[in-house]
C-alpha cells in the first residue's frame, strides 16, 4: 500500500476545515459548534504534520506546533464545556438563540 502524498493530506485537511466552518455557521447547538471548532483545529494540525513531513522532513517545528495546539484545544474545550454547563443551568437550553441575553 502506497503512502498518501502531500496533496492527499491537504485535500483531507481542507475537507475537515470546511466541514468545521459549515458546522459552526449552520448549527445552533453550542456543543456542535464546539465540535466544529475542534474539527477546524484538527485540520490545522494535519496541515502542520503534512508540511513538516514533506517539506522539512528533518525538522520538528510542525510537530511542536501540533502538540501546542492540542494542549490549547484541550484547555479551550474544558473552558467551553464549563460555560455550556452554566448556560444550560440558567437557560435550560444550549441553543445559541436562547443564550443571546448574555450579551447585556
């Protein structure tokens, strides 16, 4: 079995990115919006790994950036889930339209 090339990985990464963008802009549920942001971050990680492997194979910068993004994404998910739980406690819903009064 042949290993995928750079263009294949970039195509998969682009598909993940646009699926995340589509999910973020079309869904009204806070949890699905959070999952869409995670899809976007995973597509960025895939780009870093692909470019690191094919363009700079002897360097480790892409891997370090990926590990840093994973750590930031874990912290972001923990904070976002805590906010979602608090929104659910106050509004009895995790719909974005119902949480609109938090702006004021």
